[in-house]
C-alpha cells in the first residue's frame, strides 16, 4: 500500500485546532469519522503516512472488517510501531469498532491473529443466541444501550456527556475482553452476553459502537474527546440542533473499584 491523503496545510500555530490523524489502512468508514471531527472543530486528515500520524496531536483508529486483514494492512504500511510510539508519548488515541479490537493482544476471528498489543486482552465472537425467535442474532447490527459498570464514573471521559443507558449504534460480531477490568468504561448486553463496549486506559480511549453513526449522542462523544485532546476545560460551540454544548469535568477519570 502507498500512503494516502495529506495533512499539509494544517497549521501548528497557536490558536489553531488540534490536528488529528485518521488512520487509513483501507478498512474504515473514514468519511463519516472525518465529518464528525469537523463538526466538533478538529482539523482531521485521513492518512496512511507514518510521519503524519506521528506529527498529529491525536490519532483515531477506525475500522470495519476482518481483524487479520487489518493487522496485515497496518504492518504493510509500517504503522504498528508508530502507533505504539504515540501512545508511549502520551498522545490521545481513539479506537473505533475494529480499531478498538486491534488494540488487544490477540483475536480469535478466523483463527488466531496477533493484535497491536497496546492493551492486554483478547477478542472473541459473540455467542450465537439459543433462541433466535426474539430477533437476536450475530452480527449485532443496530442500536443498543451502554451502561457504566458498578463503581465507574464517566466524569472526565469522552462518555461524560451521555446519560446512563444511552442508545448508540453497533455493527459487530466480535468484542474485546480487556485483561484489566479497571479499563472497562462501559458495558452493553446483547443476547446473553454482557461485553465491554468502551474502555479507557490513560491516553487510550476506545469504543465498540460507532459514535459517528450514532446521531447527536455520538457527536457528543466526539466533542468530549476533542475537549480532552485540547487539554482544557471549556464549553464547545454547538454542533447540532438540540445539543446545548458540553464542558468536561475537571478531575479524575474513574472511581476506585
């Protein structure tokens, strides 16, 4: 693969919006992600260039499709090491859907495949429901609720502007199992499975749902992540009709568990 797109023309001058690299490895709904970033005031560019990913203020790793193919593409583009570097440097990284799964050490999708290993854990398939008469089938496609686990606060995280039990949009057959239960930010139940639908560990945030396909609620997640990326507490301008704005809380991210 050859690098695509460019972040040329995005200013680093004081007062300019944070620069975000949306990683293009040929398997993501990139246009929707870029539009969501633009809606919350981020200067986002779709790119597969190592240098542009490295120079960004924050990185979004979206993705749809097969885990093994995605890892092969990231390896071919020589992006695996730079993703590790930016996380080690403390830069915000957001993984969406397959991008969340790629953060894990291993996936069991169509065999066993090594992941990025940025977070400890694995990826497994949703269990096929025993009773399909209730309309529950794999893959999960559609709206489902996200819940905060007991003892977990969304204050200061990209999920802060959401209410408990908010509906968000999912399209997936696999889910992550983080080794560290303290990283789980939200859970969702589908059929008989309760799975991790969002996680955060230091500068890494990820979600199994698609915020860019989740309407105003999803854009609130992008806005909160943008405010986190900016590293300041302030009200953001209105994004959509009916969304009055959002300012993240000062303070910690999670309650002790």
